[in-house]
C-alpha cells in the first residue's frame, strides 16, 4: 500500500512513477526490502526532488498452522 506521494511522483519530463512497471522483475526477501526498493525507485525517478509526503506499507501474509494440510 502506498500514498499518492508514490504514484504522483514525476520525473523531469512530468511523467508519473508507475510502481507496477518500476518494480517489475524485482524479487524481495521480505517487506522491508520491498519498502526500501520503492523509496529508492521513487527518489531516483523524481531526481531526488520529492514534492509530496510518501508512505509505504508492505505486509507478509503467512498461512495459518495446518492450512497446507487442507
């Protein structure tokens, strides 16, 4: 989940950052790595000039015990 500070970040040509395209091909070992990558990507996309606040939340979903047996 992200705020509009991610999806409305623009590059020097005024093009909005697209997290789906920006993160394509990446794999993550956990939620913190995903968050760090989004922040890096958005900062690079905008040339380091963030004009809005940015919040990113990533969760790990775990199967309840015994779910694999069902």
